[in-house]
């Protein structure tokens, strides 16, 4: 297939040069316009060599996931959760709330590296979101609950925001999830 594709490209090049140069005029015009646009709009500091090397070693662009496996001693966290749940009755704090909030803070600390790659150039995200999957109807369905800019919230505010969205999803009032299912 590669030989056939190369033959097609070379045929187009020869035809464009000797028979009709309209294709090359259009192509070169687009290349020049794109190059000028990139030079004007792209800040070279956004893609330093280290960032370019990091981007080049990622998986295919359609896979935005990353996985991390680590073991942590959470004995002190369990004691903290028990103390927090006894001192306040607004929301029941769980380990999921602690880890979700910790992930939000971690993403905020590395916000320089959080973003997307439109047209091959790194663009920083203006907002940082954390998504938790919530069990609905005894495990028959999982609802994604996303909290934006959770690093600006306290742990209790984060847990309350998740609880509001979870209750909405469990009571079938989450229109986005209802439409997707």
C-alpha cells in the first residue's frame, strides 16, 4: 500500500509540474498562510524542547488517559475523616472526596502541563476539572461527575458539590446523562 501511495504522490507531483500547476499554487498559498498564522499566533515559549519531547513520547492522540498505580498509607487520613465527620454533619466525607480533592490540587500544581494539542501545538486549559465515576442503581450504571476548579474549594465544599451532582444523577434529573443513556 505504501508503494501505491508513493506512486500516487509522485504522479501528482509530475502532473502538477508539467501539465497543470493550479494544484501547487493553491497548496503553496495554503502552506504560506498556515505558516504565517502559526508564526503570528503561537508563542514559542508554550512548546519548549522539553515539552515537545514529552509530547512526542505519549500514546496516540486519541488516548487522553493516563494511569498511575501507587500504594499509600492512609491510616492518618481515616482518623482525619472520622474526626471531620464527627465534627460536622453537612456532608459525609469519604476517601473518594479526599483523593478527588487531592487530585484537583495536584492538577493545579502542574497546571502548566495541563491542556490540549490543537493543530499540533500545546494550549493550556483555562479550567481544571476532576471527574469521578458514581455508581447508580447498584452498579448497573456509572455516571461521570465533573467538578471544575475544585482546587479553589475546601474539602467540605468539594464533597458538597459532588453530593449535589450525585443526587441529581441518582434522581434522574441529570439531563446530560439521561440523554447519553
